[in-house]
């Protein structure tokens, strides 16, 4: 039996990465898996998601919460705790999770929230346990201004695609295994489709993948408003009897989007908390405001359009622009182009991007045996 210990410390999106991976690994190995969530807000998001909980139960995964001293629950700008209190939080976290020494493999995400993962570093150093590192979201990544981390020799990076290798190497990793995008794994897709049949009843909707509009590089309010308003206008013109569902980014504030929907007087527009893959499976099409969630719908062969306007600073973070557009996924930046491509979908003239088959071919679960 392979015993896996995971610390989720960055976002609930990590679960979207881990569940399909473990779902497929369970078909190959006998596993014991524990997921420790070290941030209160993230844990609350997970336990409120019925799909997460049902899948975690199905996979017989142990889910628990143990709060570390982290930047999300204890922001620097609000933190007035004394050194002694901080020390007590750290010690409580460490001794509450002493069972990590009984596990063989450790998993944590790329940005390495050190207040949460320090116990992995200690156990790995003294007992030479392998640490597998994954990105907190299924996405295509490129080299930009980024911090290079110092990883120890027991770290192995699990890259979702060979297209990400240059980015991974720039992070400082030497041991890298390409495992493919987990949401493209066949057993996971079969599971998601069946789940969707049971839980998604309304089949007449368009799905929008949203993102926060207060990011200095990716999105501002003016651009977000334009994207939402014109998406609504086009959909109501060409598919007037369809509802519009908005799937928020894990760190997006729901109240902000609800207020904008109200201000614009948009009818039959709803926010959904359903899992991106589950809600994608029954959509007529999806529109992505530059989000890696577009891979959820593409993995299920749902017609997908990236709709995005680059901000002035966008190329500083993404020097090559949108990697989704670069790799053949439909990407538009204005109302007319959006309408044209939606009409192609309606007229059955949409062609699935070739990159989808490439992603499916990259699946590789042999990293445990090497």
C-alpha cells in the first residue's frame, strides 16, 4: 500500500487537481490518502462543495483541517499577534500532525506556503521521504518574473504537460515527471459525466468561467464589465431561451459579481458553485474570461471560447500572451468575434482544438514506480 499525505495550503482549486489524479491512481495502486487543509477559508469552501465531499468519500480519502500560521488566515497587514501566540500556533500545528511520519509520499502545491509545509521539509530531510509538487491549478504556464525556490533533492515536480517544462525548470526543479492534465484522464471523465447526469438537470445554459477583476495584470473592472455585458448581449441575441451560469474563480468575491449583475439588470444570469467539470458537461458552450477552467470543458469535448482583453501589464506576467490562444483554442477580444464563433457552434461548424488530443496523450502514472 502506498500512503500519501497532502497539505492543501493555497486554494480550493488544488482539490480540482488532486481528485482526478487520485481517482486514476486508485485504479492502479492500493492507496491510503490523507488530505490536510491548513487554511480555514479553503477548508470551508471544500466542505460546502457536495461534489468534492462525494468524491472524497468515494475514494476513501481522509479529509481534515489543521490551521497553520499562514498568510490567508493571518494577513500581515492585520496581524498584531505576539511572538508567543505565533509560536503556540506553529507548535500546535506541528504536534497535531505528527502522523505524517507514518506516510510514504508527500504532496503540496508549487508556491510552497512554508508555514504549512515545513513539517514536510523536516520529515523529508530526516527520513528521505519523497515530496511530489503540483501546480495549484490545471493551467498552461510560461516563464515571467517569478521567484526561484530552493527545493531539496527529494522533490519531484509533477508537470501537467510538456508545454510547461521550461516554466518548471525556471522554478528550480531538476526532477520532473510529465503526468498530463489529470482532468483529461479517461476514468475521471467517465465519472464526471455520470455524476453530471444525476446532479445537473437543466440542460439549457451557457457557462461563463469568471475571474477576479481587481488584478493588476489580468483584469480590471472596466474590462470585466465589458466582457460580461457583451457576452450577455450576444447570448440573448442568438440563444434567447438559454440561461447563463457564471462559475467564479476560487478567490473571486461572489458579492461583487452579484452586484454587477444587478447593476446591469441582467436577466436569467446565475452564479453556480458546482464543480467546473460537472457543470461544463451539460453546457451548450463555455466562455472563459481567460481562465484555466476552459480546460474542464475542453476535456469533455464541450465547445469553448476564450473571451479576453489584455490589460496593459498583461505581457509582464504572460510574455507570450494567452497560451490557450497560442495552442489553437478559440480566443477573441470583441463582441463581433464572440458572436461569429458562437454562431459557428450553433451551426455545428465548431472544430475541437487539436491540442485536446495532445493533452490526452500525455497521461503517465508511472512516477510512483521510478
